[in-house]
């Protein structure tokens, strides 16, 4: 039985570390950051040039916002034909908090 509980605990720990943006995260973002995510999501992927044009920002401002969103794990950056492209990285819904005494409750149900 300890093997099963160990695997469950490992799975729970992995699920808590999942990156990406969820609908809840999107709602919690400040309006300007949410706007960037929404535009990139609608276009599927965008270059820095496209984002600068679409949002009417200076390149340095756009780069700062994009770097922040990449650091948070909400956007992924990759290169296509020598140009950086940004794509929204959608995360899975995060697991709910599991009570600390869950293993005791499960053991008592099984035992």
C-alpha cells in the first residue's frame, strides 16, 4: 500500500508545479498584461514586431512585458526563420489543496 500512496503523493506534487496560464490566472492579471495574452492567444503566435504594432508600444516596453510573461510561464518564446515568436502556454487546472490528513483518512477507509 505504501507504494500506491507514494505514487499518489508524487503525482500531486507534479501537478502543483505545472506551468502555463489558466483562466483564473488570466482574470487575476492586470489589464495591460491580460490584453497581451489575449492578443497572442487569438493570433496563435506573434513576433515582437507584430506585438509592438498591435499594442502600439515601444519595442523596449513590449520586450519588458513579454519577458515578464515568459518568466511567469504564461508565454513561450521560440525562433522561426531567425525571428523570435511568442505563443501562449495554457496550463492545466491546478489541483485543489489536499488536506494534510488525507493519508490517514484513506488508510482508515481501507483498514
